[in-house]
């Protein structure tokens, strides 16, 4: 794996990791767009397995507010991330994109205008006809402003619904759990990303639209939803699939929203077959 810092047209910096860079002559790389509450490092095993099976480079990068990339601004919008994805695609000469969760929503919006040839998403947190609800953000922001990060994270965890049985715990127990894990790698990372993550959720809601504009997506689009993921992912994905005549829709049995991070062979094989054309 190689690491480099690339400069964006607005003079920002993005931390880019390339797995299988020596395979560049084999064809276009795949750019992985990460979810909200994680970093590029969380996709290392996934990138390694996909690159090895596909025989082409896989590029992961830290979006702004993560790692060595530029900070995320308070006036963040989805368009800022779309411009950054464009910069990564151009720098790596990549035309294939894979997005997970928020990264999937970003990829779906971006691929309507960027030169993406093949697009695959897993549990994209896209809002179609108001499928994503976030009435919890006001309470979250009140708690975060008061410095009560443990309870704010509990509200966020329940609101996102992506933590499986953990997210279904009572709010009081979730608050205690976040307090107990504050010193762990995961706990520290969640605290570092909690404000950026909520900005991104609000941006997804602001970008809500009907399914029809997604007809502008590449003909070759693969939509994957985890069998154990929250139902709202399937609601939005089903509507997009219905308007995309060439899209494929599959369910990853036995896995939930974190299925990508676990990098199961059946997901890697399905994505490899898709990106191989």
C-alpha cells in the first residue's frame, strides 16, 4: 500500500492510500468512498482483498475532517465532497467507484455528473422521497454543545440505527457504554468524527430528491443491501433500482451495515465480478 497527499483545486489536502498500485497497467482503479463514522484505515482489509481478486488498484482516501486530510468546514455541503471525489478520480485515473453508507449516498449523487463508468454501493444512506429521517439531530446538537459527548453519541447511535443490537439498547445504557469505551480506538474515533458525521447526515437530508433524477447514473450500477441492515436502506435503494433499467440489486445474506468492513469473500467476489465487466 502506498500513501500520498494530493492537493485539490481549492488548495485543500486529501490523504490517499493505494492498494495494488503496481497493477495500474491492468486497468482503471476502483475508488472507495468511506462512510461517516470511520476512516480510510477501516477499509484496509477490504481494499486488499478486492485488489487481489480484481487484479487492479483499489484507492481509499480520508475525506475532509479525517486523518491528514484538510478539516471539514462548518458550512459543509455535499458538493464539497463531490468535488473531492472528482479530484481523487482524476489523480488516480480511475473511472470505477464503490461507496458505503454515507459514501454510497455521496457516490450516487456524484455519479450523476462525474465520469463514473461502473458504480457499486453498499447500504447507501441516500434519502429518496424522505426515506432518511433525522429528527434526533436537534437533541444531539444540544447535548454536544453542552459538552455531554457520551449522551450525544448515544443519541447519534440510536438515530443512525446502524449499530445492530447495540443501537437498540436503552439510551441510558448506551450513554454508559460510550463512557466506558471512550479510551478505546473506536471510542476516540467516534468522538473525533461525531460532529462531521452529523453535518454529513444533514447534508444527505438536504439533498433529498425523488428517484427519477437517478436515471442519470451509469447504466452499470450495482446496489447491495445487507440482510440485517436497517430497513430504510432497502426502501431508498428499491426506488432507485426501479428507475434504473440496467441496475442490479442484491442482498448480502447474513450481514448488516458493517458488512463491508468485515470484507466477506462473497461480497468481494461479487464486486470483483462487477468491476471486471
